[in-house]
C-alpha cells in the first residue's frame, strides 16, 4: 500500500539558517582560523574534520551552542515553506553535519518530525568534552561522502521509517556535504550553492528564498 506521506529533508547551515553555526561559535571563542584551517585541508576525510573541530570546542558551555544558533537569521520564507509542505502531506526533517542540540532546537521551534546530526558529548557540568558521536552511515552503503553524517544514508533511513518511496523524497542543501543526499532524492535541490560540487545539480536556486523550492516540487 502506498504511503500517505512524502518526505522533505533540509540541510541546516546555509539552508534553513542564513549562516553557519560553527562560524558563529568559533568566532565568539577565537577559534575561527583554526576551524577554517581544518575545513580547508583536503587531505583530511570529512568525518575526521568533524572530530578535530569538536576537540577545539572542549570546555565550552553547551548553552553557547544555542546562543550561537539564535544569533543567525532564519532563511527567508522558511516557516511559510514548512507550512505549505505540511499541507501537502510531507514529513519534514533536518539532516545536518552540525550539532544535535541546535538541530533539535530547530525541530522543536518549527514542529518538524525528525533530525539527524552530530552529537557533541557534554559532561555533567554542561561543558563540551571535545568528543563527538557521529551518525556516519556511508560505511553501510559504501557512499563516497565519508562525512560524519552520510546524508544519503539517513535520507534513506527516514524514508524507510515513514514508508516513503525514494521518488517521493525532496532534499535541499547547499554544499558538497549535501551532494550524496541531493543527487539521490526524488527531487534534489541545490540552494544557493556554496561550491562547484553541489552546483552541478539539476535543480538550483540562486537567491535566498526557500519558497523557490516550489518551482521544482509539483
């Protein structure tokens, strides 16, 4: 029997929020240059970069992650886009290689259905330990991404959870880290692409207006 649902998955940084959480957080704590050096090192696999960046955050109060998130504007027409998708019978979630405490906040604020994200380990005093639990997934499907969150794997997982066929999935992202998800979804959309990899996608939005996704969703 066909599912009564469809599935829409959003990346968070640069897609739902008009900025990047790690940029806001690292700038506040004087870690910006170190983070950028790790991110730009092409010799390091994606999941290793995530581990190295998490280690820089050791000792930060976990509440600072929410404060950093709140400092970043929401993308134009995000709430309207969510409302329309819900009316059309979509289950909606976030798959991000950012941090779970921020993704969970976004899910709660906008009444979304699920999220997948990296989980920073926090001690009993609410301080980040520098360790991180990563959802991975590429190891299970031999995906090329090698990122801390294989977005294709977790798109497929959530589609299975809601009994949604791949052709009834929509994925929206803005960087190379979203490529495996965007190219695998029934409708993949590159939103204001930040690099040449995601810019190779068929469906591209070049202005900061999330309601433009409806140019591709029928």
